[in-house]
């Protein structure tokens, strides 16, 4: 993921779709992932990561 995120197409998509509202959503989703990890809740972490990736997919790719 890090390699992809550092490439120009990803940066351009992110720049085009950025908003404070989306940043806040991403931060909230990251917190859910972190909370699940800290609780050693692997299923919760997995679900939270999938939710976040779907949000990113919808926001960046319009899917």
C-alpha cells in the first residue's frame, strides 16, 4: 500500500477528492481500527479495515 500511495496517480486522486469532512471520516475509521487492535479484537479490526477501504474506494474511485 505504501508504494501505491506514494505514486503520482494516487496523490492526484487524493488531492482531487480531499475535504475536511472526508479527513474526519478517515480519522474516525482509523480510530475504530486502532481500538479493535488495542482490544486484540481481530474480527473487529478486520471489519473496520474493510469498512475503511470501502470508504476510500468509494471516495477515490466513485465505486
